[in-house]
């Protein structure tokens, strides 16, 4: 990824399409800036909260969900803005992005389910319902990701 890359060749792209693509890039960068700003203004409160709370599975899930998205968003932004990526670069980006997205979704789902379990007063019926529903969510997600990843990464 060179910082001095030439502007994209838009000679064969209709002007409306080129304009839409540039606006998409501006939107991507603006979302990234807002996201980084949100991290910056809440970081001190977050450190205080995390320092004062005891270590638990939910805290680890929160940290993974909150901070694993950072490299994902940065990588996605650079990938969207980078022109002329090779096939191998696209594959490695796709594999990382698939793994990162699945991890974030998995952690967010688990945090939600732990909260739901606590709201249901940690009853056995609630636990069984949660496990069955989570399994019904997790198995198709793994199968779809595996099929999609193998289709994209195979030659």
C-alpha cells in the first residue's frame, strides 16, 4: 500500500458512477473518523470501568468485541481505498475480515445471551433455551463462512 499511489483511472467509468465511488470512499473515511473520535472521548471512562470491575468471561468478551473491531475497520478502510490489489492480497484480506467479523459477532451474541440468562434469573429452562438457540445460530454461521471462504480462496 503506497501512500503515493496515482489516482484511479476513471476514463472508462461514467461520471455518475465515478462520483458515487468517490463519495463511498469519503463516507468510509468519515465513518472511521467518527468511530475513532468515539473511542477517544470514551477511553478514560472505559479504562476506569474495566479497571474497577473483576475479570470475567463477559469482560473478556466485551474487550474482544470492542477492540477486535479496530483492526478490522482499519483494514477494511485501507482495502476499500486501495486501488489495484492483487488476488492474493484480496484473499488474505477476505480471510482476515471473515475471521474478525465472525469473532465480533460471536462475542456480541454471547454477551447478549449471558445478559438474557441473568434476566431470566439463571433458570435451567432459560439455559437450555439459550444453548439450543445459540447452537441453531452458530452451526449455520460456521457452515456458511466455511463454504464462502473455500469458494473465495480456492483457485
